[in-house]
C-alpha cells in the first residue's frame, strides 16, 4: 500500500529519538533545533528553486497533469512523462533534490 511507504523510516526516527531521550535527555532541545534548521533550509531552497526556475518544474514535463491521473496500477509509473523529455525530467528532479539537500545541509551547518 502507498500509505505505508515511510512508516519504517518514521519508526526508525522515533526509536533514535527515544534513544537520545534515554541517554541524554538534555540534548532533546538541541536535536529539535537542528531538525528545525534542516527543514527550514530545505524549504527555503525549495522555494528558491521554484522562484529561480518558474517554467522548469517537474510537473510541467508530465504527459497529463498529475491531478488528472486516477488510479494506481501496480508495476507501472504513477505519472507518464511527455515523450522525448525523459532526460529533461530527470535533470529537473535532480536539480530540485540537489537544491533541497544543499539547503538542508546549509541549514544544519549554520546551526553548528
């Protein structure tokens, strides 16, 4: 099921947070501060990406708007990419992921 895809990661994160709480509870505010900085950096760079490249969003290279795609079919792509734009779509997705990861890394580094 699609709703369960991140449950393992959430569970692992909660176990790690519980371990920090058991070993060093005085570090919990710092952990929250660092997570906040990473999220803020990633969100900021996501919006910078949207502002800097307004016509080069990943959704603009899909065959149909993603809102119009109905059912999920096992073993097939969720959204079909426009023919001939597969490489451009991959590069746009990589650019956005790179911008968000740089933002997250920068947010964490500024908090050190």
